[in-house]
C-alpha cells in the first residue's frame, strides 16, 4: 500500500536532531514558555519576514485569538462580520463563530479553489470588519486583489496559513501578506510538530503584545490579568522539534513541487481534472508548496475505490462543505454550487517530502488506466 502520508519516514531523517532536542528540553526542566519557544518564534518570524511570531496551542486557536485581540483593540465587536471562503475546512469558519463574530461565505474560483476576489465586495456590509482568505492546499490567494478591496473598505486581512508554510507571492511568504496570519503545526502539515501546535505572525506590535497575553490567561505578568484570556501556549518540546524541522522546510517544499510537476505532466486521463495554479502566479513569481495534491473526478467514490483496490491510499479534503455541516444548521439552506461541486469531486493523491519515484510512477500508471 502506498500510504497517503508516511509520517514515520517524514520524521526519520530528523530522528537524531529530534532526539537531541527532546533531551535538551528534558534536561532543562522548563516546559512552558521558555527559551525553546522564544527561539522558534524568532526563527519563524524571520523565516516569514515578519516582526512578531506568537506560538499558540494549535491553528484554530491562532485564528480565534487574532479575532479576540482585535476585539480587545476596539476594532471588532460581537456580531461583526468576517468574509471567508465557502469551501474551506470548517476550522476557518469555527474561529469566526468562536470569537463571537459572524462568518459570511463567499464562493471560490472553480479552478484554483481559492477565495474569488471578484465576489468579495458584493458581500461587504456596514458590519463587515475583516476578510479571512484561506491559502487552501498550499497555494496563496490573490492577495493583491484581496488587499485592494480590504483597504478600500477599511477591513482587516487575516490569512489562514494553516496549509501554506513557506509559500511565496511577490517575494513575500505566507504569513506576511495581510495584517495577521494563523498557522497550524498539526503533524501532517508541511511544517508539522510531533503533536499539536500553532503560531500567529504579524507586523503589528500592539496586536502582538495583546496576543502574548491572551494566549497566557490574559497575563503578561504572572497573576496580573489584563484580559479574559485562555491557556493556548506552544510548549517547549514542540517548539524545539519545530526548530529542527524548519531547517529543511524549503528543501521539502521544493521536492513537493517536483512531485506535483511530475503528476501534472504525466497524468493523462480525461476523467481526472488536475489542479490549475492561479493565473497571477507566473506574474507574481508565486511558489505553491503543495500541502496536498488535489484532483477532481466526477465519480469520486468509484475513483477512490479503484485507487484503493490498486494499493493507493487517498484522502478527501473535504467531503462536506461548512455550510452543510450540522454544526451550522442556520446555514444549511444556503446554496454555494461551486463549493458543493468541489466538495463532491475532490480527492487528494499521495504527496510528501518522502514519496519515492517508484511510488509516483505507480500512482500515475494506475490513474492513467482508470
């Protein structure tokens, strides 16, 4: 069986350094908000090209805390609206709801699966306070267009960078393309921890200061609480592991690009719709990081069974769009035909920094015979 993602192999190349990091943290006797977190925050901020990185417990918390911090700053209040793509993973929408705000869904581009900037303005009301573009599958949204609309209407732009670690647009990395950005370090991400973790990147010093308190019970100084915060801290051990894995992120992403190019060049089957990079990517020297390689098939279930029968494991990202989830019953009546088509047809093929040429060849061979 060709696994969708072999995390054992992904982490094996760093085994020695990861073990050393574990021993270093164990020996330090300090496990929360210590030197390892400080070091990783500095390294990741520099990597993303921003002045501030705040480590948090996970990617969902990263987005929630950004919105909560804007509320503390008086920029947002309960009931305000945030525009978000209708075909995202539900976490993007949950963050808005959990912060007491209202998600306003906008259809994506059918080719790129990314938020369609041309459809944003018609959804803006007097209650709109932000746009939350999602860099889905590792490809960056058209941030020039999104930022132009946002500036026109005085909106904040909050990147959901959970799948786009290291992606580049106009010589800037994901995390440095809006007012703030939330990252996830879930183990399967391009930069994955050995557990859960997340981070927020921003160039806004005031926002960063509030975020550092909010993640730590609302406190900058122990037992002095400025805000009603939460416990959402990237721990020392995960920070140490992430510092190790950050060293090879660019090389790993480059290998993913080669795999994606091989699939794009070699898959020749009219029943399969290959991913189409955004038209602006060439002009803007964009570098997609291919968190997942998503194709579409009209008879998706049959195609997935066929691949499984031939020893190829796949995953569906994602089978049910957020507006049709039971969690959002008050959205179930809405129609988003582009999103629904995407969710009904997408299937993700194996791609990683450790997939072998033989595995790639077999995947292509099997698909071309479907």
